[in-house]
């Protein structure tokens, strides 16, 4: 669907995110000029190793990524064939503005040096 129609679309596909404990924020998507964004779900897939120990990931914008979801547990992603669909229901959030940088940060990340692929889906519309 066209972004002006407000349909859910893939906003970012195949972005590598760093998920080891101590890694900084991995940027997934920057909201373009003149647009606003509502994230609907984030897919984490194809981990390069086990995410054991990865019990606390924050997702959103800002340095600490605390504007969408916090304390997301990914430690059960242990095989390259695993994936997780992350979403929120029945919660009120602030809409993301142009220039916001949506990402993920491990607060208590995987004990191993693990990366994965991220795909972001949501609404992108004119501000």
C-alpha cells in the first residue's frame, strides 16, 4: 500500500543489529523528513548464535531506546532458523516524528557476540 493510505508496510528490512551484552544501540530506521511513524511490529531473525542470557532489550528512539518497548526477552532465539515477532497491544505510545532514530539496545544482552537481522513494519504517513 501507498504510505498515504496508512497501510502497514515494511519500513526497514534486513538490518543487522548487535545483541551482545554491552553493545550500544543498533539503529534500525530513521523517520524521513515530513513523515510520522507508528511501529506495529519488529521481527528479529537469523541470529548468528545463541541469544542465551539476552533477557532485556529496549526498543524505540533516543539513546536508551525507551520509547516503545522495554525489557524484551530474546534469550530463546538460539538457532539461525529462529525468529521473534515483537509487538505491543493495548498500550498508548507517542507517535514517532521525522528525524527520530528507531533502534534496539541490549540492556542485558546475549553473553555471546551475536548479531541478527531486523525487519520493521508499521505506518508511515505525512506529518
